[in-house]
C-alpha cells in the first residue's frame, strides 16, 4: 500500500461500512471465532443475507475489517506534517498514529486480540501493517530522511515497536496498578517502548 494521496476519511454510512464497523467492534469484544454472522447482523439491524451479499463469508468480512484498520493507519500518517528532519517527520507520524488509536478503542482491542491471543484466529494484519510501514521507510529513504545502512526489515521493526509497543504493554501496567492500588491522585503510568540496538529510521546520517 503506497502513501499516495487519498481522500480524507469521512463517516461512511453505507450498509457495507456499517456492517464492517459492527464487525470490528464485535470481533474486538469477542474474537472472530466467538462472533457469529447473526450477531453482526443484529448489531447493525440487517439480515445475515445482506452481509453475505456484501462480503460473502465471515473470513472475507474479517479481511475487510483488517484492510480498514490498515487504511486508518495510512490516513493517520497522511495527516502528519511531511516537512522537517527525519526525526521530526517520524515523531509526527508516531503522534498521528497514537492519536488515531486513542480515538479508536475497537481498533486497539482488535490489535491486541489479533497479535497477542494465542487461541485467536489470526489473519495477516501484521503483514499488512508491515507492508504499510515498509512503504513509509521507502518514502523516507527516497527523501533522504532515513538511513540506508540498515535493512528495511530493521527499520520496519523499529517503527512498529514504537507505534504499537504501548498498545500491547499498557494493559500490563494498568493491571499491576489495579492489583496493588495507587494513591488517590495517581494515574496509571503510560508505557513508552523503544527498540535499542537498531538504527533509527529517522536518521539519514548514520
């Protein structure tokens, strides 16, 4: 998926989009295996036949949900300023992704299920996000904002750890705080993850 210009995401109220949105919420809550098509139909207020008409199978519906999640990441990245040093561009993209995730709890829950649940039905969401991130790396390299001395794979890993590490580890911090309690004015710490020992994608001068 290339970082081409695309229309800004607007609220899509078509039946297909409403079905996909309901499926995202239910898959995030219950998992794909635990969500029958009739549950999605009931959430939207349509027939199972209409879901089959638009998507065919539950697997195809899950694929549509994952493509939409990747599009949300791509759209968020496009909102970030494209000017500045490599470090500034990378940081702006990280902030844009973080803001999107903060506004999309179902996406966060789906990501956690898709990646962390050992019993879950895994699609290829990680592969899709990796491909999108590789496009980011390629764009930064072409613009002279990322080093070409490390591999694209190393740089993809660095970006994905930065952007998604907090998503996966924050529940651990929240649970420990809940278990042991915190002071009346304390807030749960926010996890920040950084991969050491890899060349930063934001440095073109390494």
